[in-house]
């Protein structure tokens, strides 16, 4: 009697892409019908869309790299290449009216899969109609994906400065772990 075969890599990759897609749908559905941005403007949920890292997303991220006002100058091409090999990765692009990319995040589960790390999270540096909403949208999608993969904690890794750390820690249910330098929320 032979041992059960492990699924082939393309099957694993497809399975986790379907989980990412499901988490994006759940996150979108979980948004209020109208949410207020940083400027107190009402934004219709139907004007927000969520996707994975598509070619269009990559082009938009390259435009961000040319903006001087970024808090951290991440090279998103390098980041994407590094994470592409992880089938369980989390990836999210947040769009306004399907044409203006307003935020992006990528991460992966911890080694044993019990926690989901959001290693990179960035809002568009030039400002968008979704200013002040990106973190909460990413958290909503991250929580949905974490639950689908059986993770019990969501972590936002290495906040770029004290202000960002305090902002993440102020989100409902989040605390800061100084030893690991991450903000976390138990699920």
C-alpha cells in the first residue's frame, strides 16, 4: 500500500490563489456600503475593488517608486519576485474605481502556518480618494485569508516608524510586540 501522493505544485498554487480570491471577496463584502476617508468624504463600497498582484498592479507600483514622498523606498519588483515562490502568500492591491491603485500589501504565513505576516503594506504616496482606509481594508482581507488558512493571528511586521506603529496599534484588537517588532491581532 503506497502513501497518498502530495498534490503537485500547480494544484497547490491554484488552491491558494482560490483562497486569496475568496478572502478578497469576503473583505469587499464586509466593507460598509459607504465609508468615510481621511477627508470625511463618503466612498461607496462599489467604487472599491480588490485584486491580487496583476501586471496592471506591477505597473502602478513602479510609478510609486518614482515618487519622492514615500516613507520607505521598497522595490516592489524585488518584493514580488521574492514572494512569488510562496504559494501560500497573501497579496492584495486596493483600487478606486478599478483604475487608480490606492494600496498594496504582501506577506506570508509564519514557518508553521499559525500566523499570517503582512510584511509590506503601502498606501499610494501621492494621495488618493481612499486615504485613511487602506490599512483597515488590508486588515479585513488579511483576517479573512488568515482564517481560511487556519492562522490564529495577523501580524503587521516592522512598522516603518513610531507614528506608523502607533497607528497600527490603534486599530481594534491590535497590540505591539517590541521583541519581534510587529503589531498583532489574535483571531
